[in-house]
């Protein structure tokens, strides 16, 4: 396992490097000049040339890439073209908010999806199974921004149970207020995720329940609860864990719209603003962080396989 993890980490370095390199060159293909946008009404050819020289944007792309890559290896991701803030500082400000939102969304969605999937599988082709399937279909179909607005109207505007917008710091406002402000955006994001995960739990469990070893366990007189929870569910979790790991990483990109609706300045909202501003260093830095999270999520999923199923071993 140790050798496998080391090999995967080495491969991950090349994946992250390839992703960072691709983003560096492709973002410069987007139409528009950041210098023109920064200068606005004060634009003149002379002022644009001076600013472009100051930012190093007049150098050949390979020179810019070599300098950026060398600085990246030392932990220096550069500074924002638009605001002057360091990229590391922007990521340090936005990443905890996005990770908190993704984590709470994941917990809420999993807490809903796993029990619902088990109940639907144990009641196959019964009314409760049909109801769960319809709810899952609706959950997948709802746009997260629309569902977020509906949640705000119901629980914040009409019932006054939860705050509508904003983010609370744990150290400053406490855990309770932090969680209260994340409930609505997490539900908005986690609805579709819960629906997808529930379908995988149901399908995996139905397949496991039809296996020979389940019939053998029942023939031995084991209780139905033990058969389902110990034997069937554990073997059904392999595809579920695969989807859960990938979806957890995808939640980071899915927070972009919801962060805007709930006025949370996470890395998704920062990334969108940087793309509109042609803020190359910020876009490159955030995409690099997201790539690292995706790679680590896949590695954790592979390791989780061996925990769930002892028969899986990596040579």
C-alpha cells in the first residue's frame, strides 16, 4: 500500500503540472485584454504599454510561463492583476468558506441519501420506492440557484428561521452560527448530490441482495438487519464510494452559483470574478488548488476501497 500511494503521488504531480500548464496557456486564448479592462476610461496606448510592461504581459509566453512555474515551485503564485492582492492570500480567504460549504453539503446529502437508498432497495417496487425515485428525479432536475432562492424565501424571508446570506467564522461567531449560515446553501447544493447518491445506494444494494452469499447468510438464520447492514451494504458501497469521492470534489465547482446567491465569497465566486477580469494569476492559482483537491479525492477513494473490501489489494 505504501508503494502504491507513493506511485500515485508521483503520478499526481505530473497530472497537476499538466493541468496547471494547460490552464496557463488556454486562459490567454480568451478574447479580451486585462490591461484595457484595468485602465477603463483612462486607457491610452501609452498607458496600456506601460502597464503591460509593468505586469510582464509584454514578454513571450514561454518566458512568462517559466517565471510563473519557477515561482510556483517556491509557493509564490503571484499577485492579482486587478486588485494587487496575493493569490495565496485570496485562496487563504476563500478556500475555508468553500470547503466548509462543500463539507456540510456532503454530510447533509449523505445523511439523506444513504438511508433513503436503503429504504428504497428494501421496498423495491412498492409505493415508498416509487416516491423515493420521483423525489430523486426532482432533486437532480432542480437548478441549485433556483432551489437556493426558494429556500431563502421560505426559511429566511417568511419563517425567519435561518439567515439568508453571508458567512460566519467559527472562531469569531461560534460553531452554531457558522452552521446556521451554511444550512440553506448546503441544502441547495446537496439536493442534486443526494439524489444521485441515493440512486447508486439503491442500485448497489439491490445487486448485493440478489447475490448467492446473501441467500446463504439468510439460510443460516441471520437476522435481516445484520444481513443488510453487515453483508449487503458493505459490498454495495464500492460504486457508492467512487461516486461520493468524485462528487465531493465536484461540489467545489458546484458552489460557484450558490456562493453568488448567498453572498459567500468563496474560491468559486473569486474564480468567476477573476475570469471576467482576465486576472490570470488568480485563475491559475485557484484552478491549481482545485486540481490538487481532485487528485487527493481520487487517492482517498482508492484507499477507501481496501477498507471497505479487504479483498482489494494494490500491488
